[in-house]
C-alpha cells in the first residue's frame, strides 16, 4: 500500500498525550450496528468502533440536518480531525475474547387491515391498484426504499468491552451507542503514563482503526475486521515508534483520521 514519507525531526516529537485510561464498557441494553448486510440479515460485529464512541462521549457532534453538498456523505473528517492531540479513543474489544449475540426480527410493514407491495412502494387501499394501472396518482402509496422485514444480529446485553482513552476529558457514567442509542455504562479501570519507545518491531494486542494510523508506519502483518466506516486491525505487527501503556504497546501518535486537518472550503 502507498506510504507517505513524513519529514523526520532530530528532536524528540511531542507525544501530545501524557496518560491513558483503561475503561470498561458494560452493555446495559442490546447494541446494534449494521456492520454487515447479508440478504435480509444485518450483522453487528463483536467490537465497538472508536468513531461511534467519540460521538457517544460528546467529543464531536454533527448537525441535526445536513444540507447541500453535505447530504449523503460522512462528516468524520470535519467532526473528528479537530480533536488531534486533544483526545482519542481506541476501538473497544470484548473482554471475554468474543462477544455474545442474539437475533431479533423486525417488521416495518404497514399495520393497516390490507396492504400490498408494489414497485418499491406499499399500497394500503385496494382502489389504488386500478388507479396506478390507469396512470392516475394513487392516494395511499408510500415509498419503501428501506428494509421492510429482516433479522438483526445484535450484541447481547451484559457484554463487556475494554478500550484505552487518551486526553484528560471527563468521562460520563453512561453513554448511548449504536443505531438504537443503547445504554452503555462506563467504568474506569486504571490510568497509566505513556512511555515512548524507540523505533523497532512491535506487536499490538489492542484493536486499531486503520484510518487513524500514522501514514509512515510500516505494517508487517495484521488481522483485518472489515466494517464501516473504517476497517479495524488486530494483532498488528509493525515497525516504527511505539507507545507503551501498561502492558499495551501501540503505534505512536494515533489520532482521529490520522490527524488530518479539515479540508479547505474554498
């Protein structure tokens, strides 16, 4: 993959963060993300992405309504890149090694006495069918360009996840996570200082967001978790400068979106 060669400084770079906190997330309610979509089943991966956690913690907020060119495109770069060297959080991994799931079925069809599916629409009155055939405008047709029925694989309540938080921002006792805004409790486990290690070959046991890794890091091997909005890495072996935090070793200088600045509006 293409690498960006950044200029090397003879002086020790500013780490930005001095300490990191290990926190535990306890799912008080089932948590759902549409990580994978196969047929009519929507699967949640057994991780919680760090972009979702950044919004849940209140570090970033998107406008309630997107207008113009912002419609239909993600705003992660604009919302998260200003947080560079201020705060950061890793993707959360399951404490037990693997999360437990449960399946739920959903039905978003009409609750009227009678309905029928047409071309991407639902009719709830019989008289609308002949109207449609004659070219006249039906009265009760509504668009249905979203899933009508299907199954959800959700993270079951009671699951526990852990992650590392950088920066000195206060942590709430509870956050809301996922498409259903599920309640998750936040518990502080331990705080460690960050020690910067010289360039070398290291292995990282924590989960990482591929979009947040410095561009000049040489990744030797890893396991990929493919999921939106950015794939995650685990068991990463890399060559470069590292941070040691307790028993964890991470690539140094992690930041949302790689620390990129918001694109120019010109």
